C-alpha cells in the first residue's frame, strides 16, 4: 500500500522538476527527498499516469495587467505557447505509445521469462528428483559397500585367525615332525645297534652251535667207528661161537656113545655157554646202550639243528620286524610330510585369498573415494 504523504511529496517534487524544465525520474526524486528508489518507483508510476489529467494545455486566460501589452507581442506569446503545448502534447502521446508498447513488450518478455522460468523450474525439479534418486542409489551403494567392507573385515579377521591357527598347527606339525625324525633317528640307531648286537650274538651262538655240532658229529663218527669195530668183533665172536657150537654138536653127535662120559664136559661146556651167553647179553646190552647213546647224540644233533633253524628263523623274524618297523616309520614320516605339504598348500591358498580380499578392499575403497 502506497503512503499518501510520500505520494504527495513525490508528486510535488516531480511537478517542481517538470516546471523547471527537467524530466523527472525516480532517482532524481529519491535524491531530492532522500528516500530509497524502490519506495519512489510506485509513486512515480502513478504520477506519470495522472500527469495528463492534472495538467491542462488550454490557453490560460490571464487578467490583463495594468500596463497595456502590444498586440503583436501578445500574439507572439500566444503562438509560442500554443506551439509549445502542441509539441508537448505530441511528445507526451508519443511517449505514452512508447510506454504502452514497452509495457506490452515487457509483459510478453515477462510471460516468456515466466514460461522459461517455469520450464526451468520443472527441469530443475526433474533434475532434483533424478539427483535424489542418484543420491539414494549412491547411499544404498555406500551402505552396501560398507556392509561388504564390514563383511570383508570380518572375513579378513576370520581368515587371519584361521591363518594363525594354521600357522600354529603347521609349527606344531613341524615340531612333531622334528620330534618324529629325532625319534626315528634314535630308534633307528638303537635298532641298528640292537640288530648288530643280536647278529653278533646270533653269530657267536651259531659259531658255538657249529662247534658243538662238529664236536658231536666227530663224537658220533667215533662212536659209530667204535660200534662198528665192536659189532665186527661181536659178530666174529658169535661166528666163532657158532662154529664151536657146531663143532661141539658134531662132536656130540659123533660122541653120543661118550655122552655119559662126557656129561662133565657137557656141563662145563654148558657153563661156558652160559658164561658166553652172559657175556653176549652183556655185549648186547653194551651195544644197546651204545645205540641208545648214539640215538641220544642224534637227538641232540637234531635238537641243535632245530635250534639253529629257530635261531635263523628268529633272525629272519627280527630282520622282518625291523623292516616292518622301518616301513611303518617311513609311512608315518611320509604321512606327516604329506600333511605338512597340505598345510603349506592351504597356507599358500589362504595367503592368496587374503591378497585377493585386500585387492577387493582397495577397489571398494577406491570406488567409495
């Protein structure tokens, strides 16, 4: 709403400027009144609109002065005044038309500007919505990336813990492998020493058994020789006795007639035969004892041979047991080495996986930046 006091002041100042022959403007009036140009502009618009109604361009009838004016001078003044009024009226009409044209052009420009502003506003609103969607997508992507980073950090921590566990297991496996190697070496040395000691003892026992066998074989051969000699002697004695008995039988047959006379001789012969039979029984008993002794010696020889075989089998079983233990230790060592290789391969794969996850984290960090 326009202030009436300011309006009157603006109108008086504009009229004063116009009457002084100047074209009043809002800046000049504001400078004269010492107010802002923005407050003067509406009042100046009203002043220009009401200017044609407030100023009359009809000839002014003035009272004649006491001193009479010449007709020529008064006619000249009237013509000059009318010409000035006509020029002012034409200029005012021209300025009014220009003002109307300018207002129409300004209105059209304002409408175009308003339409452009509205289109620009719609475009900005669409761009704002698009930027809002992009921002939401970026926020969602950022949240997703943060979740992925958190997940990757958790996975990294888990993998680091697993790597530490695998490293501990590997160190433990290496320690166990080293202990197994030391145990294997100690066992192998002790086993080799024991095998050497047993081989030495077996060789000594074998040499002793060979010596005993040779001794018993020589004794058996001697006994066999003696038994052969005694058997030959006994067979010779038996043959002689048989020949003597035959002679005596023939003699008895030939001397049947002398039986009674020779009963003493017969008794004596019977006694001699009894003695000889006793001697023969003794010889047979000695022969049986020698045969039993020979059998016992043969049994001892067989027992010694069986002991030798048992010693050989025991040595073979000891060697096979040593080979089996060595193979078992080798299998255990190979299993531990394979387990160590698997642990090393797993550690290498985990390191590669950690490197891949670090690269992925770097890429995610680079995308966020």
